[in-house]
């Protein structure tokens, strides 16, 4: 499977701001797809755009590729807490456990 880039990674390659990449995707200037709330750009397609090739329409993403990207995203953010309250609760529990251990 072809490597996918985040908006930020693509912006670094293109030397523009991430919002510019999002706007270009929305207007069809560069190919990309939105999975949930996150845009992804095929590295291969981005290289073709940088080489000057015109891409008339974004390539279709197969269900298998879409599922693999979703698994990658979910795995990457699995350990993140959903809110500040969860973070503070976890830190409080860690501090209590440390105090009991002394």
C-alpha cells in the first residue's frame, strides 16, 4: 500500500501552511481524501503533482485502503485521553498511588 501523509506532512513538502493544503484538496488542486475529520494525501499522488502532472480527479480509495488508514489513525491515538478532566483524574490517581507507596 502506498504511504499516506497528513496535511502537516504534505504542507512541509509543499512549503505551505496546512490550511492551504486543506483548501487545495477541497478545490481539487491536489488529490486527497477525508476520513472522518482528517485529510490524508497519497505520497505518490503528491509527488506526481510536484512533478507537474495534472490530476483530473482524485483516485478512488478502496475499502481495504480506507480500513488500513483508519486502523493506523486509531492505533496512533489509542493512548490519548479524551479530555482534560480524564488527564487530571489520571494524574491524581498516580499521585495517590505514589503517596501510598512511600
